C-alpha cells in the first residue's frame, strides 16, 4: 500500500537577533520594557505581509531574551523552515526591513550552516574572511549588510579588535563607524539578489489548486488557511503508526466531500503531488480512473484529508481547556488591534462583514502565534486547533456546496515539469550568473572556437593554491600578465643551491601570492654564480624535455597529436614552394614537427563534449564555469582530427 515512505529528518532552522544600539543614557531597568514595546511595534507594522503568509513549519516570531554571558538583552526569534528555503530568505527580507524602519536596531541572522549570508556571497568575500574568524562580524544596520573588518596590521586601526569581536564590541563598532563597516557592493548585491521582489514575490510562490475535500476541512481552511502546511507535512512525513488512524476515518468522512480551491505554497504543492500513495480500502476514499478530468483534484483531496486526519488523531478530543484561552483576554490585544486599524490592515471593509471577520480571525491567529506566543506546554498543536475550530464554528455543508459552482480556476502546474534549459536558467539566476543566450542556428556555422582555447589557456595560467584552482570569471577578461623576473626568482628559490633553504618543493601560500604579484623583483643583487647555475639548470630542463619529445614522437602517443605540418597540408592556400622547402628540410634528417596545441585542445574538448550526448559531463561543466557555451552537435558525427578521417 505504501510505496514512498519518508522518515522525519532534522529540520533546518534560522535564528535572528535584534539588538538596541548601546546608549549609556538608557535606564537599564526599563530595557526589558523598551524591547517588549519594540515587539508590538514591529509585529504590528509588518502584519499586512505576515498575517496571510503560509509558513512551511513555523512562523516568524519575536520574544524578549534576557542578557547572558556577555550578550546583552535583546529580541530573539527562531523558525524551522524545513524544505522551503524561501521561508528563510523571506525572514532575511523582514529582518533587513526592520533595521531600515527602526535604525536604532542592529540585527544578525544565522542558520544551521552558520553565516549563510556569507555562503551566499562566497565568490566576493575578502581573502581574510573565513569561517574561523567570521563570528560576530555580519549584521544588518539601517537596512544594509555590514561586515566588521579585521585590522590589516596590528594596531593599524585602534577601533578594530585583532580577534573576532564580542557582541558588545560589534554593536559599539557599528554604531560608531556605520560607513566603514558597510559590506562591499558585490557582497550586498549577492544577498539582495535572493530577496529582491519581496513582498510581491510572496504571491508568486503560491499555487492554487482544486481539491475534493471533506466539508470539515473546507471549513477549517476558511478560518485558518495556514493549517494546510501542517496537514501536508503530516502526510509527507507519515509513518505506519500514523496510517493506522486512516484505515477508518473518524473526523473527516469521505461522504461529505465537496470541491474547493486550496491555496498552497509551491513547495507544499510539490510535496503533495510527487508522493505516491494508495489509500486503504477501508478508508472509503476511492479515486476515479487517471483519465478522469478531475482525477488530480480527487487525488490531492485524498492526500490532504489523510494529513488532517493524522493531525487530529494525535490529540484527544477532550484536550485541556486551559489551552483554549481567548486571544482577546490578553492585555496586549486591544493595543495590537488598534495599531492594525491605524496601519489600514482592514482597508475599507465594513466592521462585521464576512471579509472583515476573516481578516480579524487571521489577525487573532497571527497575534497568538507571533506576538503573544504562549509557552510550548500551553500552545495548541495543529490537531487541537483543527478540533477547536470544528467545535466552535458551525458550518453548513449545503452552503459550501453552493460555493462549489463558483470556484475560481486553478493555477497551471506546468512549472513542475521544467525542461533542462529552464533548470539551467533557474540555476544561473540563483547563482547570479548572466543568463547565457542560446546559440542560433545561423550563428552555429560562424561559431568561433578560439574562445574555447583562450579560456583554457587563461584557466591553466591561473595560479592555484592548496585551496584549489581559480576559474576565470569571464572568458572575455583581460589576458593574464606574466612577470618573467618573478618566475626566474622563484625557480631560484626552488632549484637554486642555497644551503640555508629547504629542499622541499612545496610553496607556502605567501609564495603563491607573491608569484601573482606584478611587483618587479630586483635580481641585480643576486650573485653571478647563482644566476649561471639557474640558467644552466633551465637549459638542462629544456634539453631533457626536447629528448623526451623526440622519443615520444615515434610512439602511438606522439602520433595521436595533430602537428602544424598536417594542418598546413590541408590548407588550400598552401603554396608549392613551401611544400618543396619542407621536403628539402625533411630529406636531410628527422625534424620534430611542432604540435598544434590549440587544434588538439579544441578537438579533444569537442570529442569529450560530443560523447556526453547532451548530458552533464566534465567538458560542459568546465566550459560553462568559464562562461563558454558550445552549440549543439547537430550532425551527431564523431569528432575526428585531421588525417584520421
């Protein structure tokens, strides 16, 4: 019966902290009161975009956290975002906007991976910044990303600590030097790329679909649309024990099903659609044949009903009444409701109307979860919320059936079936790379393969360290500069007969950095004997390499390379005089023909690219990382070198 069981895993979480700028004039005894007022102000101001948001697991929330271990008292929140990474980046947007609207606040945010904002901007970070020294350096202030720098030299900047700063030090530095700690434009752009488009982007992340659901679930979702997330998660992470409750439904009977429109996030919809599941025969949930026009609606409704039934089965129908405390009993509710009205949350809706009541219920739920959040022992579980709604809010099945005839059309879900090109485009947008334009058929004949060889040369010319090779950012970048004096000087360090230097051929990182420098090396101070020794060593190396070339030229390996002579023979413009000269020169003795490096490089890459048959492989991955896009192999013929056809 069960083909695609998924076990629960450790959920990803994001933590966020909001600190007040240090102020000696502030009364420490009122610090808690001030911070608690900020909670109400923040949650009220951002209520219009937070109230209707459907969270994967947990909502954005703030609470007061007392000072401890050198960390001052501040506002703190934690959210489990699970599989929906968009929840995390939406929170980044919220935190950024909070510091913009409240410039006296400084915020920091991190998740299970640590400083994930730095991970997002990894391509643009300064070389000194690494996971070992990044603690307490990344903050949001006045709506901008800040990175506290490290001093370039000891005692160079007295206001910068030589070790990672403490939280109080970081707050003082940011408040005193806001311009000096501003992250570079490239780093800020990399982070802003992930949050651009909010809050309008929230609507683009939703998907509306028709579902054939029991009337009770329809009534619950009318009151609390966010509970669809808990139901999808319950079905998605089900286990055999959960499914025992779904053998015979007790809460949501299949006989009461009606058609309705359900709003999901795209993540929730994909989780529900992609799961294979066959209901128990005893459950009463029978599906029409797959060819039925409403098969998808029946299947989605069946899966969602199982999720709601699992949630309700995990709690007693007679759970503690202490958890049913009214939101309106809270002393903060009156002021919170007044703030919502001032911020035009209800727009121009008439008080008491159905739409007004829907927004009011959403506001109460938002207040309960985010503003007046109870202790975990007193908070209601999703199943208890569902049962409470069913017990307190009556609904008429006949009225719900009348609404069935006026449903809005559902959204197109073709975004689930992306083509390889669309997936590549999404990856490019996510990584911030320029979208590569497809090569038209008219340009395929004129495609210039020199960019392939030039990009490879640039890649080979790059200096690598123990951290790996650096890929050229763009294939059109300036050519690599080469300092011959520096090169000879470093050969001197490696091969020169200096008794006080190590015989090891390993270079430390400082040596590599110097090798890439354009500074002139003063070789005039070198002893003439060492210079002669170095030149002699280089001459010996060249002679040794020439002998190796002579030996390899007559082997299969040597014959596999295309020489310039082979290329010239195929050129129609080759003159007879050149041919006769080559024959005369070859009559006396065997002459080494130079290998055409560019042609061999390009032909080998094309052969590797062709063998991939359109799939991912080493050739395409390497070229794409350097910004080179090859045209499709339209004729599908094997790539052959000159003389091998």
